[in-house]
C-alpha cells in the first residue's frame, strides 16, 4: 500500500475550520488547563495547551469562537485523542466531542457554516 493510500484512510470525518479563541479544559479532578483554539469541526476541537494531556482522558471543554462578529462560547464533554509536543508553545491537543447539549450543538453547527 502506498503512503498516499494510507493518508486517504486516515482522513477526518468532518471538515475543519480554523478558529482562534480562549479555551479551558476542566479535568475530572477539577484542574483547569487554559489554552487557545486552533481549529474546530463538528466532531471535535484542536487546542494549544501549555500542559500535556493523557490520551483517552475525559474532560469538559469550554471554548470561544467568532460568530457574526461576536465571540460565542461552546461547552462540551470530550476525550483526548491526541497530544503532541508543539515546539516551544506547549502541546497540540485534539479533543473529540462525546456529548453536546442541543444549544451547544446548534452553536457549533452555526460556527461551521
């Protein structure tokens, strides 16, 4: 199998959109990790954090993104699916949404338009 075929099998399920805003990851022990959003999809969000996050960790994530000239907040339950060292800026963390309530799901859908 060529590397091109491998890449095609690893494509994401959702279109990504670059977004920049504040984010907070709240761990089950109550610890709060602060960072910035990098990109967003209907399935999850990529963040830049100063702290490393273990794979598979369940958390709550709250982030803001621009919508119609205003910053809106989205809150979701998520799990960490990747965490990679990103130069001197900390860690690039991928969170997959596990649960969004109806209001947050609607906001997320509007952000992706």
